[in-house]
C-alpha cells in the first residue's frame, strides 16, 4: 500500500473511532497543528486593548512557555491585567463561557482570578481575547502542603451549587480547540495525536504504538459518575494556581465546565507521585484526601473507578508528547506518564484506604 493509501486507511479508522464522517476526520487530522499553534504579536495586542478599553498599556509580557498566547499587560493607569488571545480556531462562544464561569465563581466568593472589566471578551485579529486581573503571587510550595491546597480548591469547586450559567461540558485539556468539553474529548484528542503521525512511526516502534492506541480506545472516560463544576487542569500548578497573599488562587479556566468530578480529582491524585511517579506518596495522598473530603465524599463507584480515571489525562499527555517527538525527529521518552501500572494500582488503593479510614 502506498503512503497515501496508508494515510487514507488511518483517516477511515479515525472516523470510526470519533464518530466523524471521512471528510471531517481528514480535516481533524490535517488541521491539528494549525489549531493549536498560536503566537500573537504583543505590540498589536497592546494597541487592541488600548483602543477597546481606553486604557494605557505599556508592555505585554508572555507569562508561560506552554501558552504562547497568554500575556501580562502592564499599564500606566492601573493595576496589571492578563490577556489571553486564544487561537483563532477557538470559537468566541468558548471564551464567553470562560467569562460566564468566572462571573459565577465571583458570586460564590470562590478563590479564582477575576474579570478585568464587565465586557471582558473582545475580537482581535481573528481571535477572541479574555482579560482578567493579574494575580500577584508565586508558586505553591513543592511539598505535601501543595496537595492539601489543591485538594481544598477542588473540593470547594466540586461542591458549588449547579447554575444554569455554567452548564457547558468541561474537564478536557482542550489544547486543540476542537476537543474542548468532557474528559472523553481528551481521549479523542489523544487518538488524533497518534493518528496524525501514524504513517511516520518507525517499524521498530509499531507494536508499542498500537498498544498505546488500543489503551486510549479502551480507556474509561468517567461517563455516569457524579458531576460537578471542574477546573480541568489544576494539577499543572505553575500555570493554573498562584499562591497569593490571601492564599491559593485558581487561574486559567479554559478547560472548565461540568463533568465527572472524579476526573479532576484522579489527575490530582496521580500527581501526588510527582511528574515521574514510581510509588505512592502516602503523606501527599492523605493531604489531598483530607482537604477534599471536607467538601466532597466520593461514592463507592467513584472510588472503584479511580485507577481507571487516573489514565485519562496521562494518556493524553503521552500521546501529545509522542506526536511532538515524531514531528521533531527526537526520541520519545515520556512513557513514564502511564508507567508503571503498579503505581496507578497502588496509588488508587492507598487513596481508597484513606477515604475509608
């Protein structure tokens, strides 16, 4: 079979896995990089904000190496803002949804960033921009205390009352704007990452590649579990939580929305073992569990499916890294996101025991 024929076969399989028509699946795979890659010009963004809000901004500084569209906006006439000029592929409705959730959180006095102005969403160079107030502070401590803080933030969030203004689905990372929504979208995005490089996988890696794809296809997406308002990415604390003088503040709500609350908590529990986990860290598990259960007591079904849901985001990260390595022609060394399986089993067991004590 020709390389072109092989790609057509991949597209057909991708269409079957995702429930898309062939042409939709083809667009999904071919447009993947363009949807995710976005690096707006800071000076143009300053000019836009000056004209749109009648402010006097003087500098736009990137805040993250991971999110090239997020800027700190320093001003002569007031406190700094944060401007997120999302990729053009992200619909304005999604950004308006972020703003709606931040308004809800402010009404609930939840420790999140606040909108900079009432009309916080604007159009800029084909993108939608969200402006919030800059939160002064630093990183959470790299200690057990960090997991108590994040467990508290998640517990409070999941316990908030249901509100019609925040009914959108959430929980997926959503780096690909076409894959925002419930945690299942992380698994569909992971398949897209793999399928987009299928024909470039070396023969020696083929068997392992197929095992990874099968694992994504069979993963538990949390369907049917109790729901709450999710943050979607709290564990990645440098970009998503800031320790202010008033305590930890959750930021970056792009992945937020209603979904199975266990997806949020399972990712946090996976992270108790650090970013290269090998064995459970009982102190960190106990800290996260103790803080979380002040607000939420998981059901038996949630505890039984904890190990399975720990794989949702970690599979996503593995597949994201696999695609990047193939495209860059570099060795792939991020299998540790989903290995060893003994870590997942033992950490889930330790967490269940902590809740049942």
